[in-house]
């Protein structure tokens, strides 16, 4: 009996959650990237200078 059993519901929910979290992370990164660019923060050095001020 080498047949694969169908994925159970918890696997599907876990995959759905992982996809949603990846999408949320991408949206957050895009948001903060836009915020940084609007403030002229383009490099790590710019960020350090901004945080010190």
C-alpha cells in the first residue's frame, strides 16, 4: 500500500496561512520602502543619519 493519502485539512490551512503571511510581509516591506524613499532614505547610512536626528 504505497498510495498517497490526500492532504489533510490542517496542511491546507497551514499552507493558506503561510501564503497570507508572505503576502502581508511583502505589503509591509513595500509600504516602509515607500516611506523611506519619501524621506530620502536610500542607504543604510541615510537611515542611520535619520535615526540619529
